[in-house]
């Protein structure tokens, strides 16, 4: 669990890429938008690596519910690709 801002990796501050078609479909299906997603990432309280994938699961809240956001850092382009987001409740 992340305890403070300094525990977050460098990629946490990279520009977000929210353009993949899977994410756009999930935004429609799950009734959230890019602004909501950015707010979720600002409210994130922990993250962990999804073993063997190069992706990370970010724990956050949205509309008073727990959510998870899956991200994939792209070190070549220095962008943080948002793969998907889903509620836990």
C-alpha cells in the first residue's frame, strides 16, 4: 500500500493516454468520462503491479465507491496508458 506521495513511481506524473478503444467503451458502459478518470487518479490511495504484464492496478474512489484503474507505463513515450477502470462494489 502506498503511504505517501514519495512512494509513487516516476511514471505516476507522466501525461495520461486515455485514447484506447477498450477504455472508451468501458467509459460508456460504466458511465464515467475522462474528467472522472483524472479525478479518480488524483484520489488514488494505493497501487500494485499486475505480475508479468507491465501493468499496475490503482485503487481509488469514485462517486463514494471503490474503483480500480489499470494503467501501463510506456517508458519510451513517457506516457501512462490507462487500460481500463472498473468499480469494486
